[in-house]
């Protein structure tokens, strides 16, 4: 049992992957904290890093080595100027020296001191070990695991008891969807209202609003940036950015100067039925093109699925409700975050553990449930929408070509967003009180499917499209 906040599920970070980029980045920063706590930081003379399993197999395509370097330098993924990343890494590679936590210079050659090991550690497919040689010649090591969504743990889980205590501190502890429904029924409240009660036990209303505002601003900025950036994505696949061309055709002659005016401009355009799907796809593609180019996005619940939730929220704002405001955004994010936490507690949000069903499937379920509440759905309909969305993603594999978060990942965000909207409509028209498949059963099924899935279909680039289409074919 864990106390999982909405802000654990929705984190601001840098692309292209929450488990392969954001996780290793945060692990590097945590290792620095360990060195300081053990009072050996100032004695470090050189460092090296071993990457294992999925972090090794698709690490280059997911910029894992770059993320490790930035984490060791002490940069914050929420605030770093993403345009500086290439220069920072190039300088370290050329000089073969790194400023550990931006305060202690150590010997470090990324080409030899970041080692990609194909073997898997038992605890989790995304393992990494940091090594430090001290001035007295002694070597110390520490291992971390990136378990999806930017979450990082150590195998021994020293904080397990503390986490359980935190969980019990929630006024309304929730482990399963049935728990959530019971609270909604007993208190006659919406899902978002139950989630807000728990969040208030961790932080003030002002802080909750500020964090949600920051999250939405990053989501909006990533959509705006993606729609206004043309060219080819980095990595060698030569994937042309598509959101720019699609957006240009859809927006027509409308004028605007910033993302806020952009929303109004879209609302003012005459959106025909066929264009709705194009707009939703455009929003989702835009976010994940930004993600694929090491831009700033929000894990929702992962970087690889970062486009689904903002695309569906934007759909509500520009298609369904032109009067939508911050309170609608807040309600949406609270519900989405809670649905995501149910999947993390009962299954996984790591593609290395569960395939793409754990990323796009979960994000689609999160968006479907959140949209359903905004559209006036009951708590039962919210969970029904989430169930429908996940049910039709079960078994989805993770097979990125070249280990890059581009093909088929970017398009899958568009498909996940459209499925979320469809699931919402079905739930609103359905008899949720007598749903045949409870959300908890779908979560259990997803986890069983994940365990049964062949490893080569779980973010290793050893199966599916990843082997049928090579970089040379592109």
C-alpha cells in the first residue's frame, strides 16, 4: 500500500521517457544525496554507471546516458533549460570531466564510464548501479530501479514502513476502485472531491492549485510548441513532425500571439465533425513530438504517453465546453491522477514490466475517467469509462523501432486519446450500475497479461515492429 498523490502521477520532466530518462535522471540526483548523507561526497575522485536490462537495450534511443549525466550534474528536470542539454553533454564528453552536483569536478568519460549491460537484474528490468572511487582508493556502489512514471526505488525498500504510515495518514485511503466508489457513495461526492480531500492532507489548497496550474501550463506549452515546430525528429529515423502541417491546415487564417489566445482562436474556427478527430490527434502528436526531441512534458502517467491527457483536456475546452476554466482543469487532473494511481498500485505503469498497455492503456483510462466526470458522469460511469478504455488496450506491446519513442509511440498517443473520448461516450450512455467488467478486474487482468507477455515485447526493441523495421529501412 502506498500513499500516491496526484502529483506523483503527473510530474513535469524532460523527454523522451519517464522510465528511461526521468527515472535515471532522478536516480543520479538521489545517489548524490546518498553520498552527502554518508559524508563521502567530497572524497569522490571518479565515477561510473552500469545500466541493465531495458535501460541498456533501448537506453541510447531513450537518452538514458544523457539523463544520467544531467542527474549527476545536479540539474533539475523541471527547470533545466532544455536548449542547453546538448551543449552540456558535448562539453563533458570532450573534456572527460564532470561537475558532480555542479560543485565537485571528477574524472568522467561518458563513452567508457556509462556501461550498457544487456543482462537483466531480478528486481526490475530497469536497473542501474552507480560506482564511485574515493581519494583513498576505495570503491562504493549503489543500485536503483526506475519502475515507470519517473518513480525510482531501491530494492530493499527501506522506506516501506514509512510509506505505509503515509498511506494510513490519508483520510480516505484507497487501494482499489471499489474503495473509491464506497467513499463516493457514503459521502455523496464526486471522484474529484474524494481525491481533493486526500490531497488536502498533504498540502494546502493554494499549493494544490499552483501545482495543477504548473502542470497544465506545461501541457499547454508542449501542445503549442509541437503545433508550431516543423522539421525532422532527432534519432536517425528521419520522422517528419506531423503536428505542424496538420495544425496549419486546421487553424486556417486565425491569428493569436500566445497559447491562451490560441485556445480562443481554435474555439472560433468552424470545427466540423471530421475535424474533431484531426484536432485531437494533432494535440496528442504535438506533445509527443516535443517529448521525442527531449522537450519538457508532463508524465501522464509516463513520458511515452504524455500526449493523451492534454489532448483530451483540450478537446473538452475547445469542442465540448467553451466556458471551461481552471476549475474544470483541476477536476480533470484530480480524477486522472487517481485513476492512474489505481493502476500503479494494482498493476504497473512501466512498459518494461507490462508493455505499452501500461503506458498508453493507462493514460487512455485516466483521460476517459476524467472526461466522463467533466461531462456530468457519475462515479460509477467514471470507472466504467476507465475500464472500457483499458479493456481495449489489453496486451498492447512496446516495440519501439530503434529504441526511439517515435514509431509507433507518437501515433499511439493520438489513438489513446480518441479511444478515451469514445470510452467516455459509451460510459455516459451505458448502465454503469450493472457493468459486467469492474475496473478492478481489468487492472488485475492487465497485470496478469503483463506477467505473461514475452520479454521481447516489453520495451527491449527485440520483437514486433522493432525487428520488422530497422533504422536502415528508414
